[in-house]
């Protein structure tokens, strides 16, 4: 991600990340309450193209972003899915071909297994 932004790793960590315990997390920005955005990733650009949310490092985004919205807490029930869709609108949620739950689970497990510490 640092390379994508033309930064050194220390500069990227200083400007875009924060330490939580022993791990790094991307910083978040709070959006206007009337837009129901909650906490946006610091790399999410909502200004350049009105009505669009664009990732500044899309090609190099972390696994957590690649797997959204198919996180455990979002796929635990229809209610959880609907809440996630309302809280963090994703244009792909509820559109396109229906992907069977078994295929999603298979992809999630493969992604989890390929991560360094077995977590996202």
C-alpha cells in the first residue's frame, strides 16, 4: 500500500495507520452523521467522484477489504446482512448473481488459511 501511494513504509504507517496492541490497523475517519457512514477507512475517497467511494489502493487493498461484505458477522443472518448493507452501503450487495453460501464459505476459509496468522 505504501508503494502504491509513493511512500516509504515508515511514512505510510505514520500517516495512514495506528497500532492496536501488537498489530497495525488503518486509521478511520468519521463522516457526517446524516450520511450514515460511520467510520470510513482513511484510504476511502468520497470526494473525487461524487456519489462514489473509491479506494486509493484498491489493487493492493488488505484482505479485510477484499472480503467485504462477506465477514462472519455480516453473513451470520439475514438481519445482520441487511444491517451491514444499511450501515455501509456497498453497490454490489443485493445485485448480480446469487452466490451460494457454500461457495462464499469456501472462499472465506481459503482466504483465512492463506493469511499469515489465520485471521483477517
